C-alpha cells in the first residue's frame, strides 16, 4: 500500500518458504528485503549484511494467534498462549512483563 500511494510497485524476484531462509539467500545476491527491525538486526549481524531505512514510511504489523476451539480449556495450551503473549509484549515494547 505504501508503494501504491506513490504510484510505485514492487518487483518480487524470489519467494521463500520461511523467513529464516532470507539472509543466506540475499547474502550472495544484489537483492533487498524488507523485514522487521529486530529481525534485520540479527540477519545483518549473522550474515554481515548492510541495513538501510526504507525510503518511504511503512506501517507496522500485527501478529495473531489462532487455535482450534476444542483446545480453549486445555491447561497446557492456555499456558503456551500466555507465554507467547508475554514474549510478544517483550518484543513489541522491549519491557518484560
């Protein structure tokens, strides 16, 4: 949407099955990727990649969880969801809750 608002379009060269495949693939090419800052920081460190701010303003994004209704009352699944929420809050704010 950010590109289309400026009458620009993206040119997808590669689609990968998992985000962790990105750094190894782009490290040996002249391609670029747009990822969240925390992910980019790790990729840059581990693969000696350069980071740049995008030339246009980009909106943030939401992370969601989904589960089958039959697991609503499963204590282990409730615990796991609670842990994932806590981790998400730490990542989003940098503050442990």
